[in-house]
C-alpha cells in the first residue's frame, strides 16, 4: 500500500530539455487535466506510428484509454509528456510488472517531431523516475519495422538484452547508469546545447523589436550596429508605433513592421529592447511566429528585486514554452564576426576584428571594457570570433557557450568573466573537456564572500574561493584575478605557441628592466636564465641576433625581450621588424613576449600584419616590409646558422608545430595546407613551406590587403615586466596540465575494500538514526571506525577515561606509553590550549596528567577524556571529504593546526580522485616541504598518505550517503600513516544528481 505522499504530484520531475536541433521542450508528468491535450496529440500522429505503438490499427483513443493514460499513481504507473507551445509532441509511460523491480515502457512521438531526439530525452527522464521508484529494469516490445525506436533503446548505453519472439523484438534494459550510458547522455547534451547556441550565433534573419522611429535609444542603436556591421542575413525593424502599411526605416533602409507576426518571412533571432512590462507580449508574438531565440536587452528583472525576479522566471518559462532560448535579460548583446555572418547585435559601436578568441561576460560593463581594451591593445594581434554578454543569464549561460566553443573550429582561446556559477559541477566538467583542446581563461568577481549580483538568480553557494580556484585548476582552467590579467593572458595564448617548460631567456637593452623581469619570473615559479644585457647602444640587428640565439637555445622554452627608448634614429618599426624576423627564422617554435617602457608605436608595429619570409626573400616589392628587411633577414639567418651549427641542430627541426597539442588532437597543422587555420593566422604553428621558414601565430586572420593565406608573425607587447611574466607563467602551467592530462591518472582498485558491506552498514545506520534529507547525522566513534575499516582505514584505538582509575585501566589495555586528550567538541583539535598530554609512560605520570587537565580545563564529564595509543612521530595532517550540493564531492588536504586553520593552507580536488590527483594534492599546499625532508628532517611516507586519500575518495564516491568525512589528525610517519581521530556524517542521497537526466536549470 502506497502512502498519500507517494501519490502527490512530483514537481521535481519537471524539466526543460534542449533537443537535438537546439530547440527546447518541457517534460512533465501527465495529469488528468491533460485529457484534451492527449486526444489532440493522438489525432496528429500518423496511422503508421499508431500501428507501431499498439501493434494494430488504432485510429482513435477511447474514453477508457484517455482515462488510463492520464491517471497515474506516480509510483507503479507513470506517464511523462514532452511539450512545446502548450501542446504534447511526445509521451512515454511505464507500468510496473512482476517482478516488482521491472516495468514495461512505451513511447509515442508525433511524426513532425521525430528525429529531434525527443524519445532519447524522454528515456533519460523516465529511467530516472523509475530508479527513484525502485525499478531497476525496463522491458519493451517493438515491431522489427520500427527501427527508429529500436535505435533509441540500443543507443542509450544501458546494459541490455535483446531477443526475437512471436514476430516482436523484446528488449530489456538495466537502468543502472553505466560509463557508456553516461557518455551517451553527455554527448547528446553537448550536441544539443551547442546547436542551440549555434542557432543564436548564425541567424539568417534578425528582427529588432523596439527600434524607435527616431535615432537614438537602445533598439535603434542595435539596429544601426547590425546594419553597419554588414550582417549577411535579413534585418527587420519592429515597433508597434510604426504605420500599418509596409514601410522602410531610414537611413538604415530596413523593412519596418508593427509586429514580428507581420513579417512574411521566417525570423530566426529577435533582439528585444522594449520596456519590461511589454516583453511578455513580444515573447508571445515571437513564439507564435517560430522565432528560435531572443536577446533581451531590457532591464528591470531580477536585478530590481523580488517582483523583477518573478518577472524573470516568467520570461524564461514563456520563452521555453515556445522552444526559444534567451540571452539576458539585461544583456549587452551578441556578436559573431565570421565572414559568413558578420552579426553585431549588441551595443558595441563597431564589429570587432575577426579573430579566434571567444569572449563571454556576465557583465555588460566588463564586456564593453574587454572589447574596447582588446581592440585598443590587440588591433592586428588577435581578434574576436564570438562575443556574448549574458546579463542576468536567466537561461543561456557560460556552460552553454562552453558546449559550443568546445568543438568550434573558429575559436582557439576562450576568455570568460564570471560573477556567479550556477552549476559548478557541470562547469568544471565542461571546462575540463574544453581545456583539453583549447585554453580557457577565467576571471571571477565576488570572490571574497560577496553575494552574486542580484540579477543572477542562482543557488547560493558557500564554497570558499580557494576551493573554487583549486577545482578550476584541476579542470585545466587558467584562473586569473583581474580583467587586465584576463586580457594579458588571452593575448599571449592567442598569439604564441605553448611553452614546453618553465625556462625563460631574457634579453634586452636595459639591465634594470631585465632584472625586474628576472625577479618576476622567480616570483611566478618560472626558471629564468641569466639575463643577456645588450646595453643601451643596442641596434635592431643586435636584438635580432640575441633573440635568434635564444630561440635556438635548447636550454630555454620561452623568451622575454625587454626594451627601453634608445638614442638615435631607430624607429619602433625597425625593432619590430628585427624581432619578427628572428621569430620567423627560428628552428623551433617558442613563445616570445616583449616588455617595453614608453616606446610609442612598438606594440602596434609588433601586431601589424606582414607577408611571410618567403615573400621577403623573393624580394616581393608589395610585401609591406621596410627596405632594409632583406639585409636584416640575412643577418638573422647568419646568426641562426651559427647558433644552429654550434648546437648541432638538424634542419629537420625547422617547422616543428608550435602548438604540439593541435597535432596530438589530430587537428591540421600549418604545414599541411595553405588553407588550414594556421595558414590564415588562426592556429599557433610554424612550418616549412617550399623550403622557406614561415611563421604563423594563433591570432586573427591577416588584415585585409595582404595576400590570401599569408602567415603572419605577431608578438604581444606589455608595458610592465610583471604582466608579461604572469601571462607567460599561466601559459607554462596550462601547457604542463595539457601534457599531464594526455596521460590520465587512474582510480586504483583495492582488494580489501568491502563496498557491499559498507552499503549495508550505511543503510542500517540511516534507518537507525531516522535520517531525513537533507539533514545529516554524525556517527558515533565505534560506527565511524567500523565504516572506515570497510575501506581499509584503521583509526588508532582510544578508550574513554571518565576518571583516573578508568584512564589507568585503559592505558594498561592499550599498553604504555599513551596519550591523554579531551574529545569534547569545544576542545577537540585544540592542542594550543595545552589540553593534550603525550608519551605518558606509566601510571603515576598518567594520573598526574589527568589531574592537570581537569584542573586546567574543567570537570572530567565536561572534557570527555580518552586514552589513546601513541603514534610514531611524524607530520600532523588533516584529510577531509565533503559533498557540496552544487560542486559535488570534494577531497581536501592540509597540515593540521595553524597552517590549515590560520593560513588556510588547504588544497582540494574533485572526487573521484586519481592517483595523479592524490600526488598533486599533497604537493600543492604551501607547507608541503615539511613532508619531504625540509631543513634536513626525515621525509615521511607520502605514498601511504596518497593511498589514504584515495581510499577516502573511494568511500565518498561509492556511497553518496557519506556527505562528510573528517580525519584529523592524521600522523604521517616515516613508515605509514596513523589516523588518530575521525568523524563521518551520513544523509539520504538526493533524488537527482549529476548522473541524472540532462535538463536546463530552473532558477
């Protein structure tokens, strides 16, 4: 018999999902009120689809059928519907059968919506519902001719059985998620969400709703920017104040309409710039006309308070009901610089230079500043592929754009300004996958406890910023602190190859500036070589020779050139030409950055497009290179030849790909084709073409006017040594992460782990404590020790000592020497209060210590004193694991006491941790040298410590009910580790997790 609560409408089963084509459907349980919708839906299904569903002609549903298909108990009988525009487009249903953990499942998809991935999405959700209701297997019968539905089941990735009986294909699916089913689910999620973003970025037609009749205003400004940017599709102006008869809006020269519905042609994207109270009518107008997406510039939503927050939720609900996605509200706009699109649907006055940097900003002001700063500093060096200002990001978020940029061939580097992360667990997963292909640089506002902007209606998070930073770095994210560092790092990554190591050569005409650069390298963990001082009388030829020698030196991985103003007739263009020729003739690709003080025009000259070296060597008069370039090239070639001969380098090393990662990913290198991304300035690499060295850099395509496909050498310039070095250090760390992740770590298996026994214990303990989610219960010391023992983790024995005689008896049982310590919550781990007595070797000593502690700290019953066996001397550490509702399971490590409590010196990794994660974890705290023999002390057993971390990680990963595990202190001795204290917290696992069906967030 089911309880009434189990029959209640399960609101948490509702979800919005992105379909294969990028559209949106709403999934929810079917209710008795849906009878009319069900009948209308069935009437629009073809006779063939009805035959496939019922195995016989079934032209219409009887009243009994309608009742049966709309009345469910949400336990043994469940039906879900996919809905678009308020109407059913597909249904799925299960009925529990014998045995009790099995159910029969059946689908029906409207013919017009078949092929959109609706059935696959419904299968994910009905499977999650079934698991929640203790159903472990699905059974389905499908006609052999219904190949589409058979494919839905077989492609899902679940463990399955298949047979053919009585002319019917019988399928059985084990609903326990597998690696294969999770991979299928996430691949579908990526394709669908990327496609939804692609539809926003590549519209064939755009309507600006709210374009005023007079110049000025937000809507008219965006309309002007779309037209001025050269948008390749159709553009429309919409304003209900326009005259009823068709007209054109001048001077833009675009058709003007009173409504989107009045436009005869399809409209893909609508930019909404009307007052907030008018937006619902605009959304309905767009939805009825089949618009695919909205960019809402209008403010007055969640950033304005409670009523605005409700208005924002309704905006998203209404737009999704029509299958539309929303950028904004309170957005700055959207930009796509691709030549086939050229869309500037934003408030930016001009379309940025075309390039290969994707830019995402949650702040319109920061977005404006970044676009302006990159245009000012990087004109000719790098450009933008796509830009979005998400505003309140009520729907489309950074996660969606990561899905798009992951395999976007036009984007090589991603820059993101974030003020909140709505789903940190998903963000870390997507960031890790994207970072394995291309650099992802993030700066996050509101880092030190400040609340997210009021417009960001996201779940509140109490994750410390240090934890977030560690988790992002584990995912390969390059996290920087300021918007300036975001631009600095992005410029270097977009224009230079990745360094192969931390060794940095420094050369320039100022010893003081070189020393500042040297110090900055040491501060940022790089290994600078001794600077080479060219003296203030250095000529461009001297710079060229020094840079050529450094690039040819196998002992260096990157070069920083320092320059101060010189006396004489040398121009910034002469120096830039010399440096770029040195890079062009280098035998191997290495990153180069220039630090200069007050040399006007140098940054621009280093970023300006020039023809490739083969054109220069051929004496191309149209090459745009100064007249002395040929002579300078000869000097550079001679210098390179001398250095190369001294090192015995083979000419075959010339043309090595600058971004080794691109070759590893199976992507084309610059040498393979003149039309490859590298050949148009899009991929960092240097190659040999027709026997002549050619330089390319990952940046924008060459500026108009240069030969098609020419390779350009561009070098970033910085006004301060610290800024250049910081960017270079981030590139070094990212490159190291890329190399490490290419050989992934593993999650070890331990033969002595009793996973089933632990699961049984946890079930009994939760039942005994009457645990109700989300409140956790703390286990007693014996229960904690028993559970940890299931995972091979032993806690050093401790016996209660309520009085001196009990303490002596306990010590005799354990064996002297012993420790005496309080375990009361207010005194636990407070050795600084003098509450711990160690190495008590006999009864008299123990009784004396007992008296001292009770006199110092309070009565025995207040202290909860225990006697514990002594552990070998070593380093006191702390190991923790906790489940955070948004970030997931996190494993933490630090040294016990002041390092972790006072200095916050704790490192974190996501669970499940691999052997590589555990090794990095103990080495990433600042006090790590204490583990490895600092100042002549004996190194401790870090291998045993890593194993302990991995066992704790396995415990919380295998059992989501373990929401917290604290092991403190953990003594790491020369041989082995000893856990002196442990606490475990349990709670019923959440109904849905990151392993659940894909869905859009409902804030």
